[in-house]
C-alpha cells in the first residue's frame, strides 16, 4: 500500500553537529575506473554496509555513512529509521543506548551520538532512503584523495547538511541475528595468496612474513593499513632499470586492492578501497577478497597473522561469503 | 578533592606534546582549565586533541608519551580541588 512517504520528496533532515573522526558517505563503490587511477572506494566493510541498508529497507546500492574509530553527532529534523552496523560502538538517541544491528526509529529533533569504540574499527550508519548525494562516475562514494563523490568530495564537517533519498513504503523494525554478525577479533588470521613479487623475498623472508604476529599501527586509513613486527629478508639483486634503489622497489606496476607491499622490507601495508592504482613497491601477497571486511574492522593494536592459501581456497572463501550474504538477504525476505 | 579521568575519544598513539620539539602540553602538578588540551592522539595521520573536562590540577599521567591507547581509555587524572 502507498504511504505518505511514497512520493518523491527532497529534504535535508540531517545536520552534522560533530563530524566524528573521518566520517564519509560511502556506497558499494565505484567500479571500472581503477585502471585510470580512480579506486573503487565504497564502504571498507561491505557486509556491514549491506546489512545496514537492508535494516532500513534500502536497496543494496544506497549510500550510508562510514565512521572510523569515533562516531559523529547528528541532529535529525525529520522522522526516519536508522541502523548502525560494523564496529562495536554504542548508538545513542538523545543519550539513550540503542540496539546495534537493528533498525531504530528517529523522531524530529532527535540527536544521534555514539559511545566509545569497543571492538572493530568502522561503523556504518544507514538512513532509510539513503544519503542523497550526486552520483559521480556511477557511485555516491567519497574518494577524498581525488576530492570526488560523497558530500563535496570530502569527509563530513560540523555544519554540513545531508539530504536523504525517497523512502518507499514503511520500514519494519528488524534486527540482524547474532550468527550473521561478523566477529570483531583483536587477533586476526587473514588469508593471502602469495605473489606476484614474493620471489624477491628469501625463503627466510617468506617464512618471517607468515610466522610474524603483525601489529596494526595507527596508520590505518581507507588507503592502506600499515603493520609492524619484523624486518623481512629480501633477495640481493641488482635493481633493474626504472626501479628505485631500495630492495623493495620494483619497476612500477599496478596495485590490486588487498595487495601487500613492504616499503623498506619492513612495515607491510595492505591496500584498501581508496588505494593508489600503482607504484614501485613489490607486492609480496594479496589479501583474498573474502577477508577484506575483516581488514576494515581491524583496529590499531590488533594483531594479524597472514595465512597463505591457494587460489582455489580463495575462491571457496569467496563462495562462502556470497552464501553468507544470501543468508542475510534471506533473513530480510 | 575529586579526581577526574581525562579520556581519549579515539584509539592511537598518545603524545604529550604538540610536536617533538615542543614542551609537553601539561606536566604533573600544572593547573589546567576545562577544555584545555593535555595531549594528542595520532590516528590515520590525524591528531585528535584530548581535552580536560574539568578545571584543576594535573595529578598524574596514566599513559607514557608515544604509548598506545584504546578509545575511552583514561590518559590522565585531574584533581578539581573540590
């Protein structure tokens, strides 16, 4: 049945009182432009974005807010429905705690705030109708380094006003079952496929990479996640023409999302969805796509072991993840 | 006298001075005014100020310079003199 919300409308019901740390508008991402230097962007934890959108009755391609480490303070001038997923950080309305991974009604005049981050790193806040910013290259995702997409191509600032899209129908209160919510461990095992440049590591270097418990440093943002823990032994060689002088330098090559580079053979960096598309550091391994959400939720100080798997195992993990997503969708009918 | 914990809102690396060449924002025994910065936490190349919520005297720091902190962790104790 049509409801009062059924017609197209334009409104600016969200005012940003405090922006949080690095709150940005993100959707599933911008596909097909990485070869010209525009990375996919989009929510780093794609599963949590999808869950948040389903909770508020949005289509899966709607845009939401991604907040890292610290939530924003938002003033709502209209009645709507919101849902917070991802990191374990308490959603509050007018100071009252609200359930996580659950759709929550917001009334006009309500102020949405968040507690301190307990586990994980990134929270996703979806609003019924989706955050309505113009699409750029087919996506509403913010790519701050390119100053494009999202709200004026940047992270949110105090005083910003956000529009939401048209809402179709009434939104029922829903919750994501515990079994479908991701674990947010502080000790992670992340699966990687070795290569393409792991031949530049000695056997000892390769062993050290896989045996070390790497600690995530505070240099962990949408571009990349930097770890510390060991120095890796690299093969001594004469650097080829066009490569830099450091043993970890190569002749420039494209960087896959999830690839792990090791500048100076120390402090590996896992590239994420705002990555630069290429450069001159050897990529010794690539995180499998199924584990990129877990990378997104790793907080500084957490420890990670990289576990080498083959491509078949990576594809099986991808299929497993797709199955988990279809169970999530199935829960929402 | 009442002790108040000064809490960092974000996780990251705690610094007691604005940059390596400068003196610390506050030393133990210094007076502090509500809203005044007592340290910064570096996360994602951002520096988030950690501000005292009450006025009083800095009793002690609970985290050393360049120590790692979690969100919501107390980094210092301020005595409000009340």
